[in-house]
C-alpha cells in the first residue's frame, strides 16, 4: 500500500476478503467464452488471495492453490510461472478496486483530492487488502519478490494514474509524478501506521478527517493548515 515501495504493500490489494470457493468450469461443452474465462480467472485469484492472507506467503504452495480451486496444477502453472507470479496477479486483481481522481461536475482539485484519498483508504482498509498489507510488511524482508510485486503494482495502478490526473489538472509535467507519489504517501500515512503496528483499521470518520488533512497539507503546505 503497498508509501515507498515497501509502504505501498497495499496497493495493492483486493477490495474485501473473497471467500475461497472452487473454480467453476463452464457447464457447456467446448472452449469457454472470454467472459467465462474471466470469471474463472477471478475465482482462481480469489482462492489464492484467501490462502495467502490466511496462511502467509511462505506457507502457501502452488499445489495447495490448485487443490483449493479444484483445478490441475498444470493448469495453474500454464497461467502463472511460479508462486511469485501468482501473488503479483492477486495484487493486480485487487487494483481494479482502486479509485481515480475525479475532477468533474464543478469539483475543485481540493475536493477531488479529499474524495480520492478517502476512497483509496477505504479500499485498502477492506479486510483482504489490509491483511495483504500486513503480509507484505511481515514477510517482505524474507521474500523480496513481494516487495517487487508491491512496488510494480504501486507505480502502475496508483502513481501513474494519479500523475496523469494531476497533469490534466494543470500541474507541470516535470512535477506530476513526484507530486503523485507525495500525495499518496500523505494519504496513506495513517493507513500504513495501522498496518505496520497491527492496529485496528481506520474508522469512517478517521478516514474522512485524514483525507481532508492530507489534501490541505498537499495544496497549502503545513503552515497554512490550522
């Protein structure tokens, strides 16, 4: 959250904690449609994430995932070369729930940033995402592939989109990416603290209060915030 690469362990992360269930194969004969294949893949990643969250990265094997999802190990390896690739796919799967900075309908940048920060923290405070953040922080030192996957997820699904939005809002191109990283760090600072020290997730009122503070400090500077 995923907010250096280690910090953004988050970010990566699926909204909510999916209930593990068998991957349901299409009932009709023949090659599955694109929609059926997508559903099957999502179910598989949901099973894998549930195992990672419940057992930890080190304790999960590809065979366990295949058995839990009720697919062959060969099928699993056809899609993911190894456990690290599977874990990275779980993070990417969760990135679909990340918000985007919306500046429309007359909303100014300050309001848009507050809304974006609150939505992002709420997304990452879902059980599955919060627990994945703890997992990466806890096991990242022993398994650097977790940090690499988290950083790649963070850059692709958080920094990149926010930088483009800030650029569209009028920030200079030379500062957009750096500004995006800075704001994400600020927006997620309290979420990160809860992950690192295994504190309870933020409440709705705490999320809103911190989102306002982060947006105000980002736009005005700390001396301007009362």
